[in-house]
């Protein structure tokens, strides 16, 4: 089955003692299932995965799988299992598979800046050792290294790699990706403000930050576009676009955590080195939430 639709890169809520707030997490997951997104991505960048210890990482993924599958067995969970250590990424991916994840989202190795050969061998080793398909995550702004078109083409032909979350922000690069990937390999938008442009060139969906806040709106917008209801999809896209931009007034997930706290899904707590949204931006996000409304 082709990977498509809206997957929400869910936040990881923390309580005032800096522990994972599992009560809030359950509420968030239940809302995602009810609002009929196709799936969620726990422990990605938006989920502050770099600050989760291994026990928390495994537990957040396991509980996400448990709670979502209890409501809808077909609901997709694509667990964030990337690392700059290939061995650690393999271990995290094996753990997610054992807990019942459907896919593993694996980011480019960060900080150590491997060559293209190193990137190919890294992703191939994880895919070779995984019982679930991988989604590549190309985000050079976070990792200081980008997959080349040639590397994406080669990896897209691996039997256990299902797609790529593209977050270069470069639509011309994504056009080249579409030229080389085989049929059945999914290009997913990693930037909310490029959802419709990516769908228009043949992309299959989005791994979204905004759908934490408005899961139903984002999911329906994507489905409308894919069902050729393009005018309706465009109207909603431009309605949501200012808030999409506002989600990056400061580093993700700082703005979305604030917005989610405004909607009473969680407390506005992040783990250092991430800090809460600057007061100067509160009014901007509040205005967008009030304008769009709380119908999610």
C-alpha cells in the first residue's frame, strides 16, 4: 500500500516536573484518531526526540501505538528512530517494530556529516535490519548534510524504504526527486507551507506540524486536493498559511507547543535547550487561533 495522506509529527508533552505527561499525550493521540488523520509520527523533531532518554523514547512510541490502535487498527504510526549512530538507529528501529509501529522515520545522521556513500550505507543498514519499512527524512537545516538526488534514487529502490519526508524547502529539488523515484515510493512534504505545491508535482501527503493544532482541517485539505477538489483545498490552504508560517517564528516545536497549550492539550513546557515561545510572538499566534477558530 502506498504511503499517503496526513501524518502528524506529534509533540511530546511534559509536566511541570519535566516528566513526559502521558495523560496529555493520550488526549493528543485520541484527538488525532478522532479527527481522521492517516497517522502520527511520535519522537520526531517536533516530539523533541533529542532530549528523550532511550526509556522515554521507547515508551512514548509504545503508548502511541497502543492508544491509537485501540481506536483504529488501521491508523498509521511512523516512529521516529533516527540517530547519528547507525547502530543506535538500528536498535531504536528494532524496538519500534517490536512494539508494533508501521514505519520508521529515520533522519539524516546529524553532526558527524557523513559523505553520500556514508548516508547510503547508513540508511541501507537500517533498512536491511528492520522488519518495518523506512521513511527517509531529509532535513539539512537540522542535520548539516543533505541526501543528493543520486542517493535518493538509489535508496528509493531498496525494497524496505517506502518514502521520503522532504524538508529542504526547495521545490526544484523535489521536482528532481520526483523524476528519479520509482512508482510506489512516496514523496511527503516536510513543510506545511509547501503541502499543496508538493501534491501538485506528484507528492503523496505531508508529515505535518500544524496538524497537531488542526488535524481535521489539514487531513481534509489534503484529501480534497487528492480527490481533485482543488478549489476547496486551496481555500483552506490559504486560510491556514499564515499560521503555518507562524509555527516557525521560533524553532520548531516552540510555537506549536505554545499553541497546543492555548487549546488546553498540554502545558507549555519544553526541555532545555528548547525554551518557551518569546512573549513578543504570543499575540500573533493568538490572533491566528482566534481567526481560524477552535473547530479542528
